[in-house]
C-alpha cells in the first residue's frame, strides 16, 4: 500500500466509512481493508481525530499552526528578554553607564553590539565613542559629592557656587553634566517621615526615571448588578502613566498576578522595579520568587502608607469616579469589555494633567499611502 498524506476531510470520511461498514455487519478488520488503510493507521486516526467533523478538524489544524507561529515569535524575543533582564537592575541614566552596561551584557551573552544597542536604545556611535575627561575631573567629582552629602537639599547650581567659592574655575553646565552622570538628585519636596532619608541627607524614595523603569499595581473592588463582587488588577507604568493592563475576574490571587505580569513581560520586556502594597497576593512567596527569577525587583511600600504608591492610587481614583461609579454591569463579561474600552480611552485619548494634558500613549495616525499592504 503506497504511503499517502491524507487531508483532514479524507481522514474523517474514511473513519465514517468504516463505522458504516461495521454497522452493516462487516468485520472491523475487513472494513479497514475495504477503505485501503492499515489497522495501525485506523486506530491512530481514531485516537487523534475520532468524533470530529470535517470543519472541526480543519479548525484544529489551523489552531495548531497558529500556536506554532506564536511559539516561534516568542522564541525570537528570548534574546531581547535576556538583555533587558540583565540590564534591569542598573539605572542607565547616561551614555557612559549605558556603554558599561552594554559591555557587560556582551560578556555574558553571545549577542552582537548592534542588537544590544537597539534593545537598550543606545546609538552605536555613542557606544564606540570614548570621551576623555579632564585631568582634574576626579578631584572635582569627589568635592562635588562631598558637598552634596553635606547639603542634601542643595541642587547643582548651589553646589557650583560652593565649588567656585572653594577655588574651582567651573561653569554651571559642567557641574550639571557631572551631577547627572553621577546620578545625584534632590527631591522636590522633603517628606516629614525620616525613614525616607539617610543620615547623610540623601533621599531613598524610589522614583521612575524612564519608561518601564517602575511598574506599580493594585486591586480595585466592584460588584455586578446581581450583587456578586469582582476585582480588577490594575498595572501602571509610573513614568509614562500608561495603564498597561486591567485584569477583571471574580477572584484574583497570586497565580493571577503572575499570569498578568508574564504576558506583559513578553510584550514589553522586564521592568526594573515593581511597586505594590503589602497585600497577600503581592507578598506571596511564589510572586516574589518569580519576579526575582525574571530579573526584576520588588518595591513594597510601608504598611499603612498608601500615599507611597501614589501613581497607581492616582489611577484608581479616575477609574472609579469616571467608570465604576457610573456604570451598571449585568455580567462579568460586560464589565471586562467596558473596562478594557475605558483603558484604551485612558491611554490614547484622555488628557493627563501630569503630562501637559496629553494622553499617556496617544494613537498614531498613519496616512493611507504609507500604510503597509496586506497580502
């Protein structure tokens, strides 16, 4: 019997033909021979495709191909995820620090300079440029850091004046460049709680420096019209104020948190830090170990201090005021659809006061003549 690759509809047809012949009184072995296949092939088809119609079998084959395509797409992102995970613990605030980080990543993984620069947003010319500092720069930086330690509330302009009083011939621009390179900063408002300050006057509160630097998440509770409760898991990028996801379900636990974060990590990469309160879903051992395993860090607020998680709390307020308090949800599915539509409106249309009354992720309008042609 010649080997032949049968189509899905042919498989279903032969299985049904055998069933008809058996129903007419023919022995199963003879019926299998009648349709010109072997017994091993028949029972293999029966285990795999028995009971399916032609349309169902075609849909199964299509889903298998789609799953294989998605799996290949995720595997292509794996090197980029490793690069982001390796670079996440550091604060890349200057080209010099980016150069050091890129050199470190290339020593850990067999990736090209071009790819690492693309993932971390470093221009290749800036990566290859090696600036030559002045001979007195090391002493100047040491004096500047010492003054910043003594006067924790002074910015670079006041520090530049003190340096000039000490005999340095420097401009404010040079002090600002070195100030930024060393990662020095002064908080705009000094908090009253001393735990946010060290003895040398430096601030330890973690603040977002760039997109995907710090994500924060929190839960919001609501009810459908039948009185049953549901929860929303809101995940926010603190720097861009973009709402990354809102997961809506009757019950959300530590496993739900991991599932929501894993989907975002695949699409956007791993952030540097994830901030949250001390709820049981966030401090669970499985969540903390999983976040550490992918290369991110947790940043828990002090118990009973929701103002320390102000970014996501500031998002929860308009979510409840503009949507949850004014909508009647008759089912969980309706709540999921309406909340997701509001999230897209919040990201692309709603003006945000902290962003100069611009949306966090405005829609990009592409002219018709520049849009890609779909084949």
